[in-house]
């Protein structure tokens, strides 16, 4: 026989059961219901035992129909108490369980203690107060782990998959305190201040993912709006819709009963928070999309899954999750910690249907990852079955306590506030240095202009000084010219022409004498040389320049220049009388002379 797929819905007066029986004969089916029991048979489908969450009656209002196109039976059963809300219609695994095994109580118990057990079940947990520390015993099962710490010895058979699934080595031989100590040491060694500060200052990508809104955000808004109008919490589950794949997985689960004491049940609830926090982080940073890192993110951020941790209070759960977010994943930002916390509160407030949907998604992620499937066997499958039988008021109390718990950066133990303050100080200093560099660059052109102005002024003053020096030289030359009938003019130029000795050029700096019959002129042409240099050159002038005639035997006249003596050229009449050739020229001695003189006569003279 085949167990058909089915789903349950309700309204104030009827409970509706929709059963999918494709290719079944509609003329051959059998239906039975009474109180909380429901059975259905349509060959080859057989719904042998369905335990309803509330009582129904047979009063003539019941209806049944068959849709041949979809192959579905729709059955409407009247509620015994109209308006009663049936809780847990989506918990299919729990509904398929036999009625006698729905309770998690032990089959054998003391009668005198039954009343005490009942009181303990009704008593709520004080989530804020740490429970009495558990003392390790010498029993073989002291190093237990898994859901409710009910497993041990699992990893002795799975040594190959151990390193890919959990971080603790040899968990069967590691007590809870040792696991916690090793976990804290590993987190302290893994924390990278540079990575944290990089995400703190360059958080564009993180701010983008923080804007993503998963499905539970809209569902929570609708629930809150509806509660504000009608003040009824019974309508909450209708905002959580299970897919057909999720329903199929619920039908595949084997119903179990868990014998958990108060301490173990406390650990189970706190482990649930830890797993949901890691799942909310994964959904946020990947914006609801699954990838190859999804299973790694969930199990790495949850110390319950990665280190087989057992927490004693909510605050320890939040500290562990916050530390691991800042140590392991790609995005290490405290804003993601607070976002995951608020999302987990929303999921718990939506009720166990929302929690079950998240657990089913985690189960699928681990199922599709080769080494992570072990965590399904240790935790997630049991959580999916257990949450269907949990009480909604305990989840509500848990969400309220979680919402009141505060977590700050100082609680994580990484000195985050000091790191941020130091980084901000360095950033301000760099900003000031950049600003100073910008100001100096702006002042550079103005300083260059001032420098050029000073250079211009200095050149102007230099030219004035040279002009005054040249005036003094001209006045002295004029006096000497009156005595010797020679007129010398000293002209300062930036570039002097080459020496022209009857058409030949031989230098860049020269002094030139011009001699004529009528009037002798001596023109001195020089570059703009400082006065001191001229004086030094005059002191070194001991070379005689001789005035000779052409090779025909013409008379030769010599002119000797000496330091601080009479003008270097003799009387011009003497030159005219003795010179009878076509022209006269200077014969420069073999010794190098810094000043060269060019003398010429009137070529028209006979």
C-alpha cells in the first residue's frame, strides 16, 4: 500500500483534508472518522492512521468530492466545537504517528512521580538564569553529543569524515568543558583584525545584503497586523506555507519519542537558537540563494554543529555566534550578527511552523552535501520531528527572552571598540596629511611666481649694476680717447660676435679697435662679464700685440698693452705715416690671450 500525500486546512466550522490519489478508482474508496481518528482507503492508497489535532463529528454537514483532473479527494469534516482552532495542521510527521506513541513520556514510570513530571512539563524555563552546572561522571556516556546529548561513539566509526564536518578532534574522548576551551582558543587564533576593519570601513556589499528581506519578514508583518486587529494568535500558521517537497520530506520522517529531562530539554532549545542564527546569517548574505558554501556557513557558524557545544544560557549562545561570525565567513560585520538575531526572533514568534520550515531547509542543504549529511543524523532530523510536538508557548517564551537579551561588541572579547577607535584615529591623521599635501600643492604655483618675480628683480638690478659699470668704463675711455684721439666704447651684450680678422672668425668674446685717417675709433666689444673678472683679466694682460705689414716689406707697427699703462695704441698719425700697404692686420702670438684685438687702417691711403 502507498501512503498518499495530504494536507489539512481549516475554517471556523470545518476541517478540510485534501488527499492526492492519482489514478485511483473514485468508485472504490472507504472513509472512516470519529473523534480524533481518521482513516482513508482508495486502492492502492491507504491512509492507515491519521490522528487529528481536534475532534470532529458526523452530523450530516460533512462533504466529500473528487477532482478527476487533479486526482484529489477533498473531504470537509464538521468541528465538534465550532470556532475551535486546531493547532499543528502542518506537522504531518506528528499526525501520522500512532496515538499511543504521541507522548514523549517513558512507558514505565513511578506513579507517585507522575504528578511531579506533569508539573515540570507545565513549568516554563527561566532562560536568563544559568542552570546548575552539570558535574561530569565517570560513566561511559559522559562524552555525549547530538540532539539532547543522546549520541556517543558515532565518530569512532566515521574518522574519515570527521575533519570535514566538525572542528573538534576525537569528540568521544573530549568532555564538554574541554570542547569549549578548545573552541575559544581556536576562535581567538582565527580572529583577524585587518579583515574585520576592512569590512567595518568598506561595507558597501554588507549594507547591500542587509537590505534583503527573507520570507519570514513579510509573514511577521502580516501576523503583527492581524494580531493588532483581531488579537488572535490562532491565525499565525496560515502565513507559513510548506512546499510539496517539504511535505514529502515530512512524510518520510520516522516518528520518534524523545526521553529528555529538564536539563537536556534546556540544551535542545538553546541549540535550536544557535542553529537558527547560523541559518539566518546564511540566508541574509546569499540573499536566499543556495551555493556550495551554504552548508559550510551553517555548520561553521553554529558551535552546536561544529564543536558539539552544549550551552547553558541564551547570552552564551549569542556570544558564541557573534565571535564565529567575526572569525570565519567572508563577511565579518557586527551588523550581520544583530540582523541574524532579529530574524531568529521573528521566526520564533511565527511559531513552530516557521521553525519547522527553516529546519527542513537546513536538512535539505545538508542532505545535498556529502560530509554534512552526518549532521542530519545527529541533529537536524531529530529537531524536525521534535519541534512538531513542542509547545508553542515555550517557543513564545523563548523568543521573548531572546529579544530581551542584549549583545554588544565588548561581550565578544576581541577589543573591537578599541580597534575601531584606533583605526578612526589613523584615518583622521591620514585625512589631515592629505589635506596638508593639497594645500602645499596649491601654494606651489604662487611660490614659483614669487621666485620668478624675485629673479626678474635681481636680473633688473644686475642689469642696472652692469649699466652703471659700463657708464664708468665709457667715461674713463672717453677721457683716454681725448688724450690719445681714440674713442673706446665698452658694450655689454649677452652674446658677442666672433672675432673678424680680415674675414676670419676665431672667438666668442672680443675687443675691436678701428683706426682711420680722419678719426680713430676704438670700439671694445665684450660680453656682460662682471667687473671683477675684467680686473683679473687686465692683471694678466702682458702679451704684446704687434701690428705688422703685408709680406711685401711694409712697415710694421706694434702696440704693447700692459696693466694700468697708457693706451695700447700709439698715435694715429704714426700709423698713417708708417703704413703704406693695402692693409694692416694683427699677428697673434702663440701664447693664448683671453682678449684679442683687431686693428685696421684706411685702405684708401697711399
